[in-house]
RNA sequence: GCGGGCGUAGCUCAAUGGUAGAGCAUCAGCCUUCCAAGCUGAAUGUUACGAGUUCGAGUCUCGUCGCCCGCUCCA
């Protein structure tokens, strides 16, 4: 094994990051000023790659979507919505209230916890919790074991003035019972009034649904809880809000009335335009609205190269269908999306659809599948895309918030005259995540090659499709090569290079992931053939110099 | 956000508190008839940033920023 060969997953990731930077795929943003965490720039090769990702998606999902289940016809249309929207959008969607993580720190051991995780555990000692509690109460590892009254008391503190005896289902619980019951009731209300489809999409109903009123009511009490890490009491700070939305101001005046947000997801722009699209395009259920665009989340701790960035791009479809067919469409899109990744060179063994447990789902949601990919930086597959069954939640939420009626955005079936609010299936993919996946998937190390590192991009994604080289820059070879290059570049992104040794030029193309190189050599003048060099196995064949474009089209399948 | 580690040329790294260097990569020229070859030359730095100690700081001290690792977090 060569000493430069990657030896660990982390080593591989470092080499990939280095190659991305060296060859102009991805740079850290604002590097000349020391950089800024969570923001990335795409260089000359990276922007071609990322455009190819987006164009493949737009072409395959919007302009030429696959036939539906049982050959069902459906329409797909696109939109491109503004990044900044009326803040009411984010109130209706639940992001303003719910798109934040209230956190507490332990002053003793410096550990940090989500505030809601501290009190959820305590409910596990009650058996009169609502049935749907049982599953998510055990969500927290600390509490899964907290089945004894004593352990519950650990959390509550032992101040006698706080203790109240509560008999419940034969179990005698000694703690501040009325507070406890308040919590139970409040939490039940929060679940029933759950108004945050997005925040609830991947969180259990108990999490992230806390609002200011809750903290105002229980602020003092919560700081008395024991720290789950070091078990010391009274060391926790008050819960603090960590809102993940970027704020800005519209207009010159910077006050609360001008506050606005950079969108944390592109989906809401589609919902907000649902009626506009319906009224202007003659689409009929079932149909989809697609959008590619930037979104912003002020992540606490961006990591793993571009995987978790603060500014990122999404490719989202909101597919509207009749409630009776929603399950079918959900399964359809889940399968379509997995196949799409495979069609672009992602090996199926590195892809994993992970269906969320029914217990984890929000109460209005029928299903959600994360399509995950095994990146080199992790032992566990990480989310590339979420295919969510959102039910009629979003349209009803906006209908109620904007028009005062839940069914304001209902549609009418012409045949049956049935009036209904469509259900929504949402395949939501991360452009940067798949771009990164295509990079890590393409990265190949073969110590037997003169240039061991090369990028085995799928032809559709390769930033440069071909290069044209004169073997040496004399003997009339450049004069033959240049016209071939000029012809090819009309149809494909191509490069011409006559400098330095042929091996070095091949190596550079290997790192850029260029599938084919056409080399004009001495034989070209004799019999009119050029050498085609294949990136993946460095093999060579001869074809007539007039057939380069035809050969490329054939091989690339484009 | 916490703890630990690290910041010198594009990359990998040198330089006892005393003139900031090498290899690779890049560029130019020559050479070269298929895989990062060779020769000659060139360019490349406010040593992350900012203070302090010192006659003198890449080197010692402090702060800031960034990156990496581990926690934490990831609607």
C-alpha cells in the first residue's frame, strides 16, 4: 500500500476535500478573510457539476417525469419563488414558533441539552399519560430507564416544599404533582394544536414544539431539574432560544415590523403559490410543482464539508393528489427517487431508504422515508433526501392562516363533484448533498495508475465530457486537433491542452473526471484515426477523426 | 456551544529568539511520439489576524478568527 493511499474514512474525506480545492470544485467561502463557517463556493469545475445535478433533476422530474403508477398521467410544473417572503408564511408553517431549539446548559459539567428533553422523561413514570405518549416518552435514553419514582425524583429535586404525593394507577409518586399534571396537559395541548408541519416532520411530537408561553410558565421550575449528565441539581441555565432562521430587515427601518427571514426551506413558496399555479396553468390533480432554490439555516455546528451548510440549495417537489391515492403516490415517489440516484451512478449498496417508524411520525403524517447515502465521513448513512407524506396539513394551515378557512385551497373533482383539500407528497432533495455524494462516489484511488486519484463521474454529471490533445505540439498535430476541439465544444463542455507531457494531461483530466480524451498522434496523419483514451481503465482504441462527436454521443448516452 | 489539537508559498513540510527556504504543483522556453519523464528559467509570503515582551519574534505571552478531532446539535 502506497503511503499516499487513503487508509481511513477520515483520510479519504481529507483527500477528497483537498482534491476539490486543488482542482476547483469547492472552496471555502471568503477564504481570503479567514473564511466563514458553513458557507462554500463552487469553483469552475464544481459549478459545472452542480449545474449538471440540477439539470438532470429538472429534466428527469419536471420536463420528462417517469410515468406514474399503472401508467397514470400527471403533470409537473416548476416555480422559482423569492427567498424572502411575508413573515406570516413562517408563522403559519410553524417555523417562527417551532423552528428553534430551546437549550439549557449545565453550569457544572458544561453539558448542553434540549430543554424539552429534560422534562419529557418525567412523564414516563406516569401510566395515565395518553396512549400516544408511550412511544415517544421513551425517546430519550436517560428516561427510558426512569421507570422508578426515585429516578423521577432525581430529576425533580428533593426540596420537601416541592413534594406532593400523587397516587396514580397504584403507583405512589412523590413529586410536585400539580406541576406535573400541568405539564402533561400542556403537552397534550401542544400535540393537539401542533401547528408546525416542518418542525414535526422529523421530530417526535414532543420535541421542538415548545413555545414561549411554556417557558414563561415553567422557567424557574426547569432550572431546578437535575442535570442528566452529572446529576447535579440547580446547575442548569434558563432555556435559551436558538432560532435556526436567518433574520433580516425589509426596507431601511430596522425594527420588529420590518423583520423578515431567509427561507429555511423552499417548500413554503410552493404552497403559497398553490392557487396561483392552479389558476394559471390548467393543471389537474394529480400534479406536482417543483422548485430548485437556495435555503438558509443558521446551523449551530456545520460539519462534514458541504454536507451541513448554513446556505444550501434544495430540489423539491410538492405533489398534490387525492387523499385516497396519496399512499400510492408516496410509494411511487420514494421508489422513483431511489432509482434516480442509482441512474446517476450511486451504488445501490450505499443507498438506504430509511422509513420512519410509525411512532416517530407526526400525528398527521402517514409516512416519511429518508433516502440515505453512506458518505466516507460517517459509519452511518446520512440523509440525501426526505420523501414525506405531508397529508393536507400545509394547504389547510395556509388556508386557515391566510384565508380564514381550512378548506380555502380545496379543489373540486369534475367527475365526482367531490370537494377536497389535496394531500401532498414531498420529495425534498439537497442539491449540495447529492453533489457531494457524486463527488465521494466518483473518487477512486488506484495505486497501479500513474495518477492514482481520479474521479469516476457518471457521464451526465462529469463537468468536462472530453479533452482533445495533440500528442506533441508539433508535426502538424495541433493543426489537426484544434478543429476537432472546436467542433466538439459546440455540443459538449470540452477542453484543449497541448502543453507538457501527455501523461500529465491525462492525469489532469482524471482528476477532473473527464470520461474521454481524444489524442492526435503520428498515426492520425497516416490513416486519419485518433486515439480515444478511457478514463476508467486507461484503455485506448482508435477511431476515425471524423467520428469523435458521434463516438462521444454514443458513449455518453447524451 | 464545550473540550483537545493545529494555523509558514496552491500542496507537503523546513528554519537554535538573529537574512523566511526545499520538494511537488503552477507558468515560460527547450526537449518529448501515449500515462504526473528530463533540462533551463520564472513567479509565488504583511509566517491566519491583532496586541504584548525583546535591540531583534515564524519562534515566547495574551486575545480574536478559522480548520481538524471528540462531545453536543442537526426542525
